[in-house]
C-alpha cells in the first residue's frame, strides 16, 4: 500500500439531522460534566494556545486541548469509561442518573447491590486503562484484552489497577469479537467503545462521556474556531465531538476534518465509497497510531460524522510523528505539549497541510488561510514512553 495524504470532501446542505442530535447536545454535555466534576481528581485539562506555532504555520490561531492531564491517566478515555459504568449501575439499581455522583458510585451501598461483577473490554490501551481505573475505584473486577503488538507499558498500566489484562494474538477488531464472546459466556457486561447492530446503549454512554472535554474546550476558547481537526479510530470520540460541536455552534459550526492512519482508515473508506454502507479495513492494521488502529467503524459514530463532518483524511505515520515533534518542541513562548502517536495525529495533519506545498489543493478545499483558527485535541500523552522517545528524540519509528 502506498502511503500518502488523502482527502474526501463532503458537501452538506445545512439541513442534516440524525437520530442522535439530542444525545450529543450541549444540554447533555452539561449533565455529563456535572457527573465528572463530582470526582475528587477532576480538573479541567489545559487549553494551550500556540501563538508561535500559528505564526510559523501562517494562520491566526492554533489551540490544543491537552488531555494528558485527565484524571492522572495520561489520556482522555477515563471520561467515557467512568460515565459508561455509572450508567450501567444506575440502570441496574434503577435510580436517576442525576443522583449518581462519585461519592455514591464508590459507596459500600452500591458495591453491595452491584455484587460480583466483571467489566470486560478490548482496547489498544487507553480505553482499557479508563475501564480498569473506574472498576478499581468501585472495588469490582475488570478483564481487558489487547490486540497483538500492544505495548507492554500500556498493558502494565492497566494491570496496575488490578485488572486481569492480557495481549492476544489477534488484531483489534478480532480482539473486540473475542472480548464479546468471553463476556457473553460468563454473563459479564461488555463495555466497548464501538457499536454494532443490537449493541448501542453502552457505546452511547461512553461517547457521551467524551463530551466533557469538548464542552470545556468550547467554553474556555470563547471565540468560534474556524477549523477543528479530530483523529478517529472506530469514530466514537470523533463522532461524539462532531455531533456536539454541530449542536453547540449551530450555523457557525467550524469546518470539521477527521484524520486516520493510512493502514486503518475505515472511516475514510466509508466516506469515499459513499454508498450508505460501512467499509472495513482487514489485516494487521500496523501503524504507530496504536489508538487509531481500528478497522471497523462505530455505527453511531459514523452517523454523526456522515451528517456533520466536512472532510475525511487518511495520512501516513510520519504525519503523526511530525505532530508529536512539533508539540514536544515548542517555538517562541509556546507551552510544551507531550502528545502520543494517536494524540498528535490531528495537529500533525493540520501542520502537514499548511507546510507541504504539494498539498496546496487541500488547503483550498479546507479553506485554510491566514484567518484560520484551528482547534485540536491531544487525546493522550506519552502512554508508551519508550516509543515516544524513539520518535521525538531519535526520529525513529517502525517501518511496516
């Protein structure tokens, strides 16, 4: 497969709607954030204004939401995991979600009523860590499966919360299917951040959890960005945030661009086909962007992206590596952002478009110019420290 920067542009009428419009609304995001605010280690993560980088790239503003500070987990996924499990408990105990906060969630009363439960999931690292962290706080069990090639450091980070975690010999999507089978055979809840026919409720809870970071960013930014770049794996995070921003900004909705690795670009291929069906990527899905190495789109995420995202991009690994180096080596008085391979993909894509003269046609299509205000989300820090150093310090990364 030839690696290159690819684009599919979507034209919208401005009249699009989805069945999830109320689900990913500002009103719902405020409820989600109220829940997260009840956690003793809740802190609004930094929104970093990179004035020096904006000058270098020739745009008006570049702003990055740094999720490496979220709940001490070095990634944003604890937002979805905690909100999902809280909703599972609310449903099981038949109490209103508005009455569920951290104190009650971790109480002896809830633990007794919940009983002996094991939450099962498949993950490339960050989602599983968020599930394991939440289960640890509840005093219940978690079982986490990781795809072939997963980082040992990410595995140990999950095990540190007492989770029964292991690396399989399968790719991500086959690992999801395996986790589903294990959960069904044992009568355990599967808490997966992707959706398929008949499995929607739990993924929706996880996706709603992600809106906390979007609401924080929108409120703190104040002004309206002209462009938002979002990275995608299965499309759960990018779908939730795209739906949220469409509701939050309304007719002023920024131009939203979705970024994926060339070797795991299932969202891009689905957009490119434009035939109303989801399109998968088979095989090893070998990319340095481990958190985005997913070959099957989340059905719900795609519905939001299809309605409201403006551009879909498939990029080589070097684009994410570039984003990591830019954020880790700030210019002027900019603050440093430690961003992992998946976390830096969106910023790397924006920078590549603006700096690579051969991509001038993409700049035109995306309407990127000196007046552009760009918002990106660095969704993880150096969750694999050895690999981070290889890429940022030594300029090395695997060649697949």
